[in-house]
């Protein structure tokens, strides 16, 4: 099989060598540089990458991705779309080819979107940016996804077990353009429930609480908004906005709705436990952290937050147990929290105080 990696770039010279080494298992690497002012394009060419420089005006991620896909030769079997701040673990191609079949048209693989301060994995989910050369295009101005445009139905989505892609972004890079592009995306397709959810979430990030609530309540009313994981996330973000506005009873009620919507996810339980921790309602903290810890299978979707799968459940339990007079159990929970995050000085201090 012929495998080609394709990407877009802009001012990412710092990532070039690491990225090219990581992608070098492919037969070819092609990049659309969208107007770098540093040495990104030059360094890519020096390392053997085919580079085309082109400005996308007005800027949209889908147009840039589709233009970069056009650079991939027509006879390629498998296209691998990555960004320059991402790194494959070695051996990815062999594992991908093992998973790929004659009926396949897309592959799903493990993606670590963020890392904790101690270097452990943060947000982890499975993505599907590996696909057949023909029959696909990227859609949406931001948070772009692959859409099948070929005849009939797409081929099989295969699970590429063992393929691991890590994301190491530049923390100084702005995401300020996202909000405007999301508003454009919703304007272009007001019935797209996914981007309505993303828009509401972006309002949350921007501290626009009322806009977040309004947008996500609309998301929940949409006929296509049936995925329980995402519906629960919308409810959680509504709750968080109410909490930030000081309306804590409304926040609690929306968190409870999120629990009911997706009782198999840790995140709603942990959000509610945190709210109750802030209110010093220790028995509630213990109950909901216990519910969260009973869930041991981490989901493969992006609705998965690092805190719920890290030290936080044990950390909150330690606090609640201490405040309810159970010091020995509090120490045990504090030690478990520290085991999850051994470099955390505050957690070390908790263990020392309780010992």
C-alpha cells in the first residue's frame, strides 16, 4: 500500500524536525504552507517534504485541509492527515497496514490531545483522520471533519489498535479566531448540532455565560442532538455557566440532569462532586466521587476530561473524609491521589499532614 501524510502549516518551524521524523514511515509527506513568516517552508523542503505555499482568504480550516489533500497523488491508498505539533509513536505504519482491509475507507486510532504538568496523559480519545484517497472532503470552517462524498456508502471504519498520535501544541498560539469561525459555521448550517455544541462550549471558554446557556439549551432542543455523551456535556457546560453566575441551585440541577443523561461517564459525577466540595457538602462529595470511581472503562470519544481520570476523585475524597472525621481513610485516599500524580507538591503536602 502507498501511504502519504498531508498537513497544513503556518509559522511552525520549531516543530518541523520532530514532525518529519515522526511521519517518515510514510512513502511521501506533503504540506500546504498557508503563509509562514518564519523558516517553516524552507526547513520542510530541506527535509524532503513537498511544500506548496498558498494563502487561504478568507481563512477556513476546511478549505486549507481540502487544498492540502489535493496535493496527495491520485494513486495513494491511505491518506494520513496530521498537524505539525503532533507526533506518531514509532511503528505506526506497520500497525495501520495491519488494521487496513480491502473494504476499509477510514481508520480510528488513539489520540492524546493533552498532557498533565507531570507528563502523564491528559485528555485522550480516538480520532479518524486517516482515510482513503478518494470520496472524502473536509467540511466546516473550524473543528472540521471528514465528509463522505463518494458514490454509495463509505467503506469500513477500522480500528487501528496500537497506532498512537500525541499532541504537543505551542501554548503561546492563539485560538482567538475559533469563535468567529464557529459562529460562521452555525450560520452556514444552523441544523448542525455538533457545531452548535462547540459554539456553546466556546462561549463558556470566553466567559460569556448567558450566551453559553442560550446556545446549549438550543443544542439540546435540536432533533439531531441525540448523542447522549454530547448532550450530557452541554448540560454540564450550562451548569458551569450558572455556577459562575452565582446560581448554584440551577447549576446543581443541570449537573444532575447530565448524570441522568450519561450515567456511564465520570465527568458529570465529578463536576457535581466539585460543586458540592465548594459548598462543603462532604457526604455528597463522597457519594459522587464513589460513583465516578466505579466507572473504570475510559471512553474512546472526545467527551473525556483529564481531571476525572486523574488524581481529582481521590483528592476530593481525601478532603471530604478528613472533614467528616475519617482521618485514616482520608490518608488512604490522599495516597491514591498522589500515586496518580506523584510530582504534585500539594498532594505530597496532604499526605504529610494526614500521616
